[in-house]
């Protein structure tokens, strides 16, 4: 059985490549190293930070990171890079939608 490039990369470096998306204004990419260090590019802002969760605004929507003992190691607003450590348990995106009026919500 032949390994894919990503599987080989993971075996050689211990890093897991999560995803990447090219956009007009730049690039958004996530890398997780052994579920303990997450590096994200394309981060616009970091909101709530607790040991159990971090909410970051990215170019593709809000990224919610859940885990334990989470800490922001580095946030570089000029490059949009976020590095955090801790036990990473889950990642999820919440799409940013423009706010709708009450009438549009009632009459959909």
C-alpha cells in the first residue's frame, strides 16, 4: 500500500496538515503538531480566550478551538499568524453571515 504525500509528511515530521484555502486577500492555513501546538495563518482577530476554548476570527469565518490548558503562545497581527499550545480536542468554523432584520427572519 502506497502512502499519500500528506501521510508521508505526517510520518516524517510528526505534523498534521489540516487545511488550506487561498483567498484574494491572502491565505488561511492550519497546522497541528501532535495535538499540542496549533499554528494558524490568516487570523484577523482573537476574541475570547480561556483554558478550554479560543475564538479567532479568520478570513473564512470564526474558528472555535476547544481543548484543555490552551494558551496563546504568539499572535502577530501584522502577519495574521496565531500559535497556541495545549491539548487540542476540536476545531470548528462558524460562517460569518450578515445580520438579517427581524422581518426577513419572520418571512423566509
